[in-house]
C-alpha cells in the first residue's frame, strides 16, 4: 500500500498516516482509495465520489481547527469554482455553528441549545427568522400540478406521519387545510376572509355558526332581515305586511296602518336571513333613516310616527281621546323621531319601536 502511495499518481500522492498493530495496517481495513472512481472511508463499496460511512453511533465527519484562543473549532471552507475566491464557511465557536454568506455576513446559525437562526446569530426559538426592513420573512414556493408557483407549508402531527393540515397559496389566495375536514380558512386575493368556505363573498364570510364571547361592533345602528317584496324599493321606504301574500311586505299607502312592518335599510348594522333577488332588507329595530311627509303636520323630536296616505312615507301620529285619556292608536306606531321636519317631505333619523 505504501509503495503505491509513493508513486505520486492520483490518490497515490496522498500522504496518509497508518496505524500499524503487529505489522498489519488495520486502519485501512474498510477504506478504499482507487486510482480512479469513487473513494470510500469506512466502506469498500463507495457509491459517490467520496463516501464516508461511520459506525452506528459514531460521527460521520469531524473537521477540527484551532481558534486564536486555542479553543477547538470545526471549520469547513467553501470556495467558488476557481478554487481561490472565498465563498463562505461553516465555523463552530463556543457551541455555535455559523454558515457565512460570503461578503453578506452570517446567513444561518445553530447555537449550542439547538436553536436555528436565519438572518440572526442569536435565535431565541427553535427557528428564528429575521428579515430586513420591508423584506419578506419567509417564502415557501412549490409547484402545482399545472406548473404554477404556489406557497406550500405542510403541517403534521407529532408522530410525523399523520396529516394535520396545510397552508397552500394558489391563484392569489391562501388556504388553511383542516386535514380531512377540507378548507378551514381562506384569504383571497381581494382580501376576503372565508371560514369554512374557499370562496368568501364578503370581507368576512363564515360558512357556519358564529359565537362571540365579547361585543360585536357595527357602524350602522339597526337590525334588519331579508323579507320577500317587489324589487326596486329604496332606503327609508315605510313597509307594511302584504295581506294578499304570505310572508311578504309592500310600501305603506294608508294612514295608521296596523300592518306596519318596518323600513327598507340597505346598510343595516346586523342582517338576518338569506338573501334573494326578490327580497329586500327590512329594518325593524334600531336607528335608521325614514321617509317622512310633514304635510300632515310638522314633526318635532320625540314625536311618534305612523304610516301616512303618501305611499312609503310616515307622518306624525295624532293621539285620540278615549274616555278622557289621550292615547295613540295601538299597533300603528312605527317609531320615534330623533330629528325634526318642519315641512315638506324628507328623510329623518328615527328609532324604530314597532307597537
């Protein structure tokens, strides 16, 4: 073996110390350094240009250098193809392992406690990623079956085998898969958020029940529901029940109608029921704008309102004397005026109190 190594051709030029016991070079019992082909350390059957095979509990490769302070370090220098330009290095120091990004400084750090840092040399979590100002933190890019770039993050249970969920971005959307339960959360390119649906039609679309342990804040102050009616009814139109159709409403047209049902409200604070092309949003509770005709008498703040002869308009209620008691007609009250209307027709804010 030594005579072959001294000939100076290929692997034979290597000066490799041998451990000789009883005249036998036992160190090379499982090593192979052929003149050409794959080289093996710890194996006589190398499957790659350099194959290193350790024992079951042994290290595969240890590179030991010395720091200026005399402390052992593991050093691996990487060079570009010309063999001279510095490209990066993995340097172990004080229990840390750092991947140098060339002239850009340290790119990846693994500290002594096993925390991995990307963009930071002091990772405080098992994986800490720190980006520069305005830059992305993490981008995961996969390929769909059609070849379109997608961002994919697969999540598994602790056993490492059972599928638990995935975040998959496609066509500008981002979806959280709930295992075998299908899509749990979707954010579309237009920023609509869907819970239980992959096609949210509103800023927040929940396909199922909603439970709130706190308050629900809404800009508008009325509660409405979808009710069948003829299309084209505008905001503030006063409605009564349609006595010729079940569960339908139509614009009021008679004074003091006990069938008063509410007011059209196209932007209610809370909307109940299911939408339809032959339905309108009818508000029956809260504060809403109402069409009022002051031709039947000036309306002051606090006046009670009822239906009028003007189609779709309310008017001031005039009380009647019943046995010496002045009362308003039962079942006719639409609400209470919160704004005045001295004359003509207009819209004023009303708190609805159907009675």
